[in-house]
């Protein structure tokens, strides 16, 4: 009880609100009024006004020159850039990801799990057309993506089931698997072969093959995946021609990550 009360006293609610204001902006809310910000964050208008004023003075928000609505500034990229530049795996991974992209002639990505989602932290785009643009920082669900399933397949089964149970599962396309028991079967198969597959379950025309990157404790900390557009690849051909290189890349990143952990 004492430890919890100390933690509660240390928790800064004003900082929480300020960060929530920044996170409220996104593709569907590129600009907002004070009232819209208050609604998006779940705070009153007065509190929203104080948060917005402070963030504006610090250079993280500005008002649009014509609409006078608030929007993020380029300074908001700083925290994300600092994270990427200091990430122990990204710098190590770059040559391996480039090699994988050269071998497969397809787009290769490195993603990291965060609260039931996968976050893109590195991406090398093929010169050949791909239907989906996923820039660094993009987030995708775990249950219906190759990279997410790669992470889940490397977890103990009870833990993986718990992660899936906390997610809001819905059908993104007609191919999305939304049945929990069927998903668990998919994870068991991925665990047995060492890689996972998503075949048009998040976006039509998009197929990915992914393998987990493990740390010293054998825990999955990232996933590397190859994008195989269905306009160019059937699943069997993609697995035959790209999986060996994918698994070799994942093993190299796992070995490198274990050296970093040491």
C-alpha cells in the first residue's frame, strides 16, 4: 500500500495531459480547436487551453495561418528522432536489412511491439511498386500482421493469448482472421516453422513474411518482415524464395541484440 501511494504522489497528471494533447493529433485529426482537443483528450476546456498554450510556447504546437486551428510543428519529431537515433538495434540492423532487401528485391521493415501494436522503426523500400505506404512511426495491430504474429509466436502461449485478449479484434478485410482459437492455431504453426505470415488480412494486395528478433532472455523485442505484394507473389513462392534470407536476417539481428544486451 505504501509503495503504491508513493508512486501515486510521484505521478504528474499535468505532464500526462500535455503528452495526451500531443498524441491526440493524427491522420484523422490533423488540426483541432481548443474544444476539439478537450474532447479528444477527455479534459475540460480550461485545462486544454493551458496545455495548448504551454505546448505552443515550447514550440510543439502552432496555429494554422488561415484557419487558426492548432496543429503539430516539426519540433514534435524531436522526441521520436532521439528515440530512433539512440535505439541499440536500429544502427546494428541497417546493413542486415539492406542485404535482405537486396536479396529479395522487396521492401523490408523492422518493427517493435508496443501495447498490442507493432511500430515501424526502420524501413528500406524496394524500387518496385508496393501498394501500401507505412512510414517510420506507423502502427499496426499485432493479431492480423506478420510482424505482430512473429512476436506473439515467440511468447509463451498463455502470454500470447492474453495479449490477443486485450486487443480490439475486428475484420480489416474479408481475409482477416478474428477467431481467437484460430489465431492461436496460426501462432502455433508460426512458432513451429520460425516465421509468421499475413496474407491480405490488414490491407488487400499486401502479404508479409516476418520473423522475431530475440534478446538474451529469449524474449521477442522486434520483428523483421519482408513485404510481398500479392500482385507479384503467391504465398508458396514467396515462402520458398524469401524465407531462408528472412530467417538468416532475423538470426543475425538476434545475435547482434544479444551482444548489445551483454
